[in-house]
């Protein structure tokens, strides 16, 4: 389960960082010209999703920090992992799915370890 959690965190981090850098350079996200369903959340608040590149890059870096904390078994990895996962739930559909999996796996691994 440990390796799977690291891989899920890396996938979230790599994709968000790459997407953030890509949109800052190219003016569009990786993939189709129209962003995914997550963009609707931002359009409702009149936010230009193509200006969110730095936010995506930041989230990617935050995921890398979590992967390191988890790998190094730092005391705060569980709380941080759940927090960054909740903050990534808006990134429909893939970020949401990966974040839910990470939250569930962190919760059950903590219960199994008796903490």
C-alpha cells in the first residue's frame, strides 16, 4: 500500500506541475482546448482558468512535498496528505479520484496501525 500511495501522490504532483507549466507557456492546458469539468467551478466565479498555471504548479510542488514526507515517514505526513488531498478534490475527474483514494488509504492505514 505504501508504494501505491507514493505513486498516486507522484501522479497527482507530476500532472499538476506539468499542466501548470504547460498553461503558463502555451496558454492552454495539456489535452483538449477546453479544460475539463473542474473548470466549470472557476467559471462560476468568473475566474480565467488559463491564468491558473502558477496555482497548478504550486499544487504539483505541494504534492511532491507530501510524497517526500510520506517516504521519509515524517510525523506530519498523514495530516498533510489528507489536507492536500482535500484541496485537490476540485480537480475533476482525475485529481478528484486520486485524492479520494489517497484520503481513504491514509485513513485506513492509520486505523490499521492503531494510531
